[in-house]
C-alpha cells in the first residue's frame, strides 16, 4: 500500500511540476531595440514567458535567473524590433480578392508568389492585357485584372478592351477599387444589361464603365459570384498571409469592417488566421456596412456591440469603442476634396462620400458615446471641414483625450495641421501616396507645389501630433519598410527627392510602424514596444535600420517574426 502511495505521489508531483513550470524563451545575440522613450534604446536580452515579456536587460542576468530548460534563441547578429503593425488595411474586404486575380498596375508589385512589373502608357497597357489573356489556358474562364489608372494607362474604350481580350470574359478593376470596365463577353456571361442599371449617372454604357453606385449595384447582383467566390478568396488570403510574413507584419487592422458582407469577410479572415496563426487581425466597424444595410445609426450601434462576443478569436479582435468614417473621394481617381481647383483635369470631380451634414451627425453620435473615431480624409478641404466638425463637437461635449484620428492625409496645409494639433487630433498617414503619385500629379491634378508637399508628415510631428504609417492595402503593398523608406527620405517613384524638410526622423519613422501604430489602435499597452508585461511579438531583421543608410532600409531582408512567443522564420 505504501509503495502504491509513493508511486502515486511521484506522478502527481511530476504532473504538478509540468503544469506549474512556465516555459521561457531568451532572445539574445543581436541588436534588440525597444522603441521605448524618445531615442533608440538597446538591451542585450529579452525573456518571454509563453506569450509575455517578463524581462529585458543583460544577457548575464537572463541566463542566470531563468531555468536551464529555457529555449535560447540566438539572433546571430540580426536585429529584434517590436512586431510591425499596419494600422489601416483591407485584407478581407478587397485585398484577398485582388491577390487571387491578376495585376497590371502602374508600378511593380512584388509578392511572395509572383512579381507583377509596372506598366505605363496606353499601348503598353493594352499589350499587357493581350499577353496576359494569351497566357490563359482556358479562354472561357473569367479574368479579373486590377490596377488600371487613366493617368498612367489612358482612356479605355470598349472596342480596345474587346480587341485585347477577345472571347475571354474580362473585368478591369480600377486601382482605387471603386470602378470597373466589363468587356462584351463578360456582359453576356453575367447577363448584364446596361440599360437596366439603376444608377445611370455612374455608368458610361458606351464603354461598359461603371463606378460608384452603379459598380456597387453590379457587385452585389450580377457580379456577386465573381467577388464572393470562396475558393478565390481563400487563395487570396493565403497570399495575403505570405505577404504579411515576408514583410514582418505581426498585426494588421481592417478599418470599416465589414465593408458589405460580414459572414463572408469574417469567414475569409478566420480561415487565414487558423491556417497561418502568426499574426493578429484587428477590426474596427464603420459606416460602410451601415450604409450597405441601410440601417439607422442607433440600430447599427446596437449591432456592432454584439460583434466582439460573437466573433473574437485568439487571432481576430473587434476593437471596442472605435468607429470608422470615410469623408471624401479617393486620391487615386482624383475625387478627393481640395480647396483649390484640379490642374489640367477636366474630368476630375471632388466628392463627399456622404453629405457633410450626415457625416457630422454620424460623427457626433459616436463622439457622444465616447468612441474613438477614425476618419479617412484625403484632401485639404476635407481636413478643413472636419476640423470644424471636431471643434463643434468639443464645444458641445468636451472630451479629454478623445483620440480622434485622421487617416490617409494625402494633402493638407500647415494651417490645418496647426488646427489639428490645437484640437488634439492624431494622424495615420499613407506615405505611398507621395511615392506613387507625386510625379504624375505634378503634371495633372495637383501641380508641382501641392504634389511635392503630399503627405507632409513633419508638419504634424513638429506640432506634437503622433504619426503612424499605414499601407491602406491593397492600394499599396502592405510593406512597413517601404512606407518607412518613403517617410524617412521623401523619395518618389522616379527616384527624385521631394521636400526633404518634411521627412520624418528615423526614430519617428520606425515608431510609425511599431509603437505609434499601436497607439493608433489603443493597443500601446499590449504591442508596439519591447517592455516587460507586453506581448512577446517581434519582427526579426537581418540589418539594423538605425545603422545603415536610410536610402537602403526598404531592402532590409525580414528574417521572420516572433508571434506571442513563437518563432516563425521566413
């Protein structure tokens, strides 16, 4: 009997020890940059207990005070940074769809599965379409090609499109993702009768060109099977996951989620995060679904407050008490709201996404609910008008640390930047606007003065406004080092440097994809820096961005990521 009790006690002890003993991982042997404070701060070692950081400091202390059973990860001279964060993207609502299809855009797209060379010029664009179509094995299979932009590719007529695509059903999706061209074969295949389009003001039936409400009408009806194909969306999300790993992104946020169809978009994300569980997805609902469902503001408010309980997983989180509003048109199709007229662009027309009066009602509703409000604004008139809206809200219902954040900010004036600072408005900018658009917008749309001053981030930081960097993927590749490279150098696609005085410091640049990006999402207590108590999520680079020429940071290879304590190498 005594022998049996001793054996039982032995196994209980072993079992208890296995449960009680935490697992530690010690990271050492390279440059470890915390991104805390106001200047670059290095530590020798980081210790993670499962998914939390429990110690930062010397290697000697880490090795001495943590058990021999700890995993020791030698960086071998590589650099450990807080995990990169993209605080504004659209991976599920449109990104996965685009990556499951073909790309012919004005600039190169380098993705893990393929590099799509940039194409400029009308004839070159049509030839690229012909080449792509000729490479297809099954000419009866529908083709979707994303990336068209009139300023680079010229006017696209139905006759030219039909000649380039022959009998292959083809849909051309504009770079902005807000308009399409449909060839004659696809019109027949999907039973589209242009005469029955309800939103006739948003349709050029001569060339089968549909935008705005007409595009949404087709997308939800005749072309629903194209845009909601589950097989294609899964393929696209697999490619999104690979892109995030390749570029060191450990957290990505979809603003305005869902855009239209909650179950479809959520299932796409859930599939991806279960198959590739090395990044987090944060979701912020917004006006897109509210408009799609034609719900009243208070009804939609009740709806979104059920999302977290229903849909949150280990990798997917609806962020509480945050809402997304879109103010003006896209910068890519020059429909943003500008104070001065467009240059050499008779077709350019500024648009409000919804009437400003309605936008203010929506803003005030969530303001009075003490929500953090994310506001997409592209043009300087939009910034001016929304500064006035925020000012009125503060006068009626003062709120300390309201954290209202403007996103995109393609062009704004120094005067309105000062007003933003006075109103305590934060910012998340898209530096790729400068890189991709400045050259062309010197000639058309903006003119040299405005085009050279696009995304003038230093106007914000010098006034104490924290600035994060985002891609707005798929409008630009989700690549934080590319965004940092542009923000730090003010370099554009032609290789020219535009207004270097507006460059961000390297420290603020890297903060823009780590700690400030976390603050944009109210996640600075969990992510964004290497600090005891925070999540053990890091990006591993083969070079230290603070020790090389800023012009080379976009080419730093990403060795891999550490996600909640688990290493995933490229």
